[in-house]
């Protein structure tokens, strides 16, 4: 079993403040036996903030601070941040939406592949997309790392399963709107079932729960962090409020059992190179 903590909260526009919050929540989770502590997308600074001036490389102060916290508590920490884009546009304001995974001798970043150009929002205007999936290891269990809108794309989750991931982490800042909560839960469950993986979605809380002053058009979260087991059933779920901690013990064996039972990975015929 691997104990994973999902930390549902509302991040602020201040990276230093958010790093302090992360430090507190990691200590709480580690004290309860968590070996992996997951924070939402945009943990470094919430959406609706000017991100380019805040972006830092993986060896910058913010990510290095997270790494030190992970080492102090002997855990793997996964949290959303923003890194400089490799290629800038005319305005010089592009970043990469990066999920940092640090701890257990690893310090890696996953650059969000699928950008949120949907529901009237255009993430690609200011964010440069990534191209490479990422896995990290915790206590012998391989974990896939994704971000928010990625959950709409089953091929990524199946690729991570092909690489041996028993669980996939989905830090998110899910956009609000009619039916969006239902879509979030449905997609978490579907990706679990069609990849035979545990899927753990850790969302920004609903800012309306605390009357937080956020950009009205930015995807700043709805809460409802959700864990689905590999047969697609909801294993655990939070409500919309912030400052909540969801502890889950995941069993990698269940992923193997699901894949053997459904055979969806070996039986694929479209979009897969025979071999």
C-alpha cells in the first residue's frame, strides 16, 4: 500500500505565501503517514495572476524550497508551478504550466501537454505546451503525472499505464460552470477504468467557499478532489471547501487486477503501434 495525501486548498497570488502553506500541509500529511503529498495545479500562484514575472526554473527558489520540504519530511511532493517558456512570443509573457515532482532523490517537472483552449478560455495564449509524459517512483510504486485538462485525453493515461504507472496524479484548477463538477468526476472515473489505474485528482478548492477575490473568468477551481480505483469506482472524494486533506491508501495490485480483467490495454487496435 502507498499512502497518498491530496491537499485541497485555494492558492493565492503570492508564491512565498503559497510555499508557506505547502510547508504546513506537507508536515500535516507526513505526520499522518503520507508518503506522497499532492497539491493542485497553479499551487505556486493561482490563475488570473500575471504569471510570466513569477515563473522560475526547476532549480529556482520556489521549486528548491519545495524540494527542501520534501527532504525534511521524507516524502514525494507534487505541486503545480510555472516555469519560463523555451520560446517566447512577441510579448515575452509565455510560461510553461509545470507540475513539479520532488523527493526520494527525484526533482522533475511535467510540462502540461494539453492546454485548456476550451469553454471560452485560451491557455495557449500565454502557456507553451509540453510534449513528454512523466513518471516518478514512490516506495517502489510508479506514478504518472498529468495536469487538469489532460484528464480529457485517455491516450495519455494509457501511455502512462504502458510505462508501468499503477496510479496517475492529476493536479487541477478545474473551471467552474454548468455540469463541470459532473464532468470532473466522470472523467476521473473513466480514465481510471480505461487505463486500469488509480486516478487521483487534486483540485483547487472553490474560491466561493471563502469569498476569495479571484479573476472571474479564470479557471480557479471547484474542489471535489476525487480518487477513483482502477475499476472506475469512486474510492474517496472531498466537497468544495478549502483546507481539506484527503488521505488514501492505494494498492498497486488492484491496477494489475483491473488490467488483467478488462484487457483494454492489450486489446487496443486504433492509435497503437502493433508489437
